[in-house]
């Protein structure tokens, strides 16, 4: 049993270590829905947040309280009122919101203060700082509807939050803001988390939600029958929002997506939608390569794109050193020119720093990822990850169920990213006919 554990633990820990190193000292804003707390998930989420912070991540936790406010209203004989997805907060609803926020703040702080006994973080002490970090303004009257005490974020106390984070505390923000005259406004968790992430220039915005993620078909249209898109480029997310009806309730596909898009448009490179129903969702999304929910990523089109005939020279210059040392098989230049449409490139300031090609074998519902190259100048910056994700997207769009690579020196990089070794006899007949048996390249396959 011990030996089996060692063989599973050591590769797992090695695969996680680069992410621990990468995210140390980064700032994450986590939007925790009131529904997650209502479902009894607070204890496990607190454990995971404590672990993430222990690994050097600075965390701002923004909690919601939608179901808790609704419950308070019903206890007082009132029904919740919404317009276009936003709560109409009269004086009774404001009292209920204040009660709910106070109770939840107490529960969250207590959960972090109890020493986390019988958990992986037993004995750890997590300091939580909360305060009046938000200045708010009223929504006002929209389409003839007076939103009364519902508000929008006017200003975020960035210096105050950063000071607390620098003291190694976790910052807790309730969806409440105050005007300069001291008037209280009920805010939405989603808007608060998005604004805080934008103002802090956070590295990630993560929503723990009722929905598992975004599902689309290969054309980019919403399709609940498809697998979850674990990575959604910003442009694709924008296009999807234009195809969706107005998102007014949390279960609408676009409800959280619109906030992720807004965050990415304002400098937050990665925004995530995760299911709180999955135990350890935060850990799975942050420290596992493929993640579990949907990540909206701000990929600059001028950096990651499909190649054109003008890129042939840059690709040749990039791959030549790797051909000389035997890492890559030497390719005929006319072959590269002929197949240029199958290449994806990463370009920085007009220079190609990475490339990869996709060669489909549609009769076998598979495709080869070939000529995978990243310049030594940008290795370790994530360019290889970006190329892999884009090639996977292109393969899925063609209806491929798997993708394979042939390699002699980079097996471990691919294995860490979900590829499994197979016998060369697995290859499609057309590719097997071209296999160089003397080179003894290892064949690795990943299911899509």
C-alpha cells in the first residue's frame, strides 16, 4: 500500500509544484455565493482557502447573501423584489440585508478562527480583516423602477486592502457600501468582486457558483449537451454573450460570464466560474492543469493566432536550432509553406516565440500535434500551455476525440498535461506508414 501511495503521490506533487511556485505572491479575488454557504459548503471552502493562502497567495474573499436575505424577508412576511436581475432594496429589505451580512460575516470569521481542527490546516491561524473598503452610490430610478437602497460600487479602498494583504491577512468584503454621508447601500456580490479584482489588478477572479461552467458547441453557440469548456478566450466569451438572452438570475448561462468578461476587459487576465457542489473546486481549478470549471482568459489576438504565409520565415528560424540538436525532426521548407494553415503561432512584438501544427486524421477521429516549439527566451512563461490549449480547441472543432504527439525528449511535459503513452501500433494507418522506427519516438495520446 505504501509503495502504491508513493508512486501516485510523488508524480502528483511534482505536477502541482510549478503552480504553487507560479501563484506565490499573486492576488486572487474569490466571489463566494450565498447559495454555497446555504448548501453547507462553508467549512470545506474555508479549509481550501486557508491552504491556498498558506501557499503564498493573497486572497480577498467577497461573500454573497442572496438566499439569506430572501429568507429574512419571508420571515417578515415579505417577498423578494427584483428588476433586470437586481434586487429592489426597500427599507425592510435593507434591514434584512444588514442582518444577513452581519450573521454571515460572523460565521465566516468564526470558521477561519477555530484553528481548523481535524483538517489539513490543523493548527493554522488565518487572520481575517474586514472593514469599510467600499464607497457606494445609489442605482437610482431605472425604467421607472426606484431601486431605493440598492447601490453600485463608486470606489474601492485599494490602499487599505493591499495594506491588509501585505500583513498576510485574508481580506473579507461584504456586499455593502456606504456613501460619503454614511448612507448604506445593498450591493451585488458579483459586481463587488469584479470591481475589487479590477481595482486591485488581481491575477485571478474566481466565482464559486451554482453552475458548473460554460458549455458550447464547436461553432461557439451555447449547448448544455457539450462538455464544459475549461478555457474560453475573451473574444469567444464576448461572442457567446451576444447569443444569449439577458442574464438576470444566477442559473442563466451568462450571469457570471458577463462579470468574467468585464474583469478580463479591464486587466484581470483570468476569470473563473466554478461549481461549489464539487468538493475542492478551488484547489482543482488552481493547481490542476485542466481545471474543473470555465476560465475566461484574455488572450491578445496579436500574441496567439493561426499562422499565415508571412510567418514561414519566422517558424523556420524558430525551429532550426531544435532540428539541429535532434529535438525536432527536420521538416522540408516547402512542406511548412504548404501546411502553413495548420500552424498556430505565438508572437511577441512582431517576433514568433512559439509554434505548433495540427494534422488531423478524421477517419480515426484523432489529430497529431506536431512541431511544438517554444523559444528558450520564453520557456517557463506559459507559452507552451497556450499553444496546447489552442491546438486542443482546433482539434475539438474538427470533431476529434483524441490528440497525439510523437516525441523523444519532452515526454514528461506532455504526461503532466494529460497525455498517456501508447504503442506506436496505436497510430492511424496513414501516420503509421510515416513513422520512423529507427528514431523510436514515444507516442503519447490525450483524450479530448
